[in-house]
């Protein structure tokens, strides 16, 4: 289904001259393998006079020329805004190692085209999800300084802190009441360690 949607978009975006892939598992790969259709696709997202990829009149037949054409598409797609994490490697397409990665790159390219909404996208906008718009917050210099001050105070409040006097897990504390005084003891090994003395009313 995803492959069919991408084929529909490429045909609408580039025009019927690009044809359609043969049916079968390798049809999509063979259709895009020489890089020409991919180059036409990314070029169609730019205005006339500023096409990023040079497309040869005759499709390249030599392997290194085909791979070079695919590499030019990848460079143009990255310049258009596709992130490196969404980018396939040339061998993914050329050797059919990861066609899912190829589809991911094309989906990202289509999503960017729909999001930009600059008049160059052709096809159904619902074929792709719009990319989330990034909202950057601007902070004044005084706000930044205030933030540093707060962090400094938080760090300062933790200085000198230790676990001294704390009882370990499972060690019970004993509370012994004397006349007018409460002594809190912690059982530690064979002995007792006095933790605190609290004044209290004599009737406790």
C-alpha cells in the first residue's frame, strides 16, 4: 500500500513520462535504480531555473554513473530538508538491501513538500503527514542569567550533604522516653547509636 501511494505521487509529481514500475517485488527497485526518476522528483519540488540535479537526456547505463545519479538525488533531498536519519544509502536502493529505507526517504520528502506548501507539490495532500512545525522560544539575557542563578542555588543547597546518621534499610529505630526527654536510637550491629534528643512534656 505504501509503495503504491509513493508510485502514484511520483507519477503525478513528475508526469506520466516516468512510466510505472513493473509488478513484482523488484519492480519498484528497478524503476528507481538508475536515479533518473528520483532526480526528476526532487527537481519538481524546485522552481524553474533552480533545479538542484542535472538529469541526463539518456538514462545512464554504467553502474557508477547510475550510483552517482542516486547520490545527487540524496544530496538534493538533504538540502531540501530531509534529515540524515530518514536518508537511505545508495546501496540500499542499488543492491536492494533496504527498500524500506528508500520508502522512508520518499515519505519524508513528500511530507516536507506538503508542509512547505509553496505551490510545487502535486497530488493529494493527504498522501503524507505534515511535519511538526518547530517552535523556538526566545529568552532575554536577564532571563538566562536568572536561570543560571536558580541552578546555582540548587547546587549550593546540596553541598555538604551526606548520609551520615542515616539508618540502613531494615534497621529499626528505637524510641526511649525519659522524663522530659525522648532519645531516638538506631540499632547498628551490636550496639546502639543515638540519633537525636528531643525535649518533650514530662507526661509523654
